C-alpha cells in the first residue's frame, strides 16, 4: 500500500470516527432530567399521580424532557408494592416508548 493510500485511509477513518461519535452522542434526541417535588408539577399531573398512588406514598418525581416533550416519571409505593408511572404535561398517563 502506498503512503498516499495509507494517508487517505487514515483521514477517512478519522472523519468516520468523528461522524459516528457525533451520532452516538444523543441517539434518542435531546434529553434532560430533573428531580422535582410534587408541588412543582402541573395540577393535571399531580391529580393523575395522586389517583394512581391510591393512598400509597409518592416517592421521587423526575421531570424529563425528551425531544422537546415534557413528561413526569413518578415512583409510587414501596417494597413489593412499588411501581412507576409516566405522565404527560396534560395529566394523561403515557407509555414509555423512548426507554433509555
């Protein structure tokens, strides 16, 4: 293999590596997470969380922004009675189709 071919192959590998690294950075789009208190969530979200809790303790609530959409992940109950729900800003329970 000539020196010119080796240089071209090396440059190609570097360019491809940079391109792949840029793609892998956020494969599911822009995301952010922030732990919030129940008092910080919108009223429709609080109502859904309270209803789903059914008297159980409300644990951590995480405000998540995924591709510009806000949703809230709430942990309900404890021990073997522990569950997690996702609620949209409108208070409707959502299915997690963007799992990490």
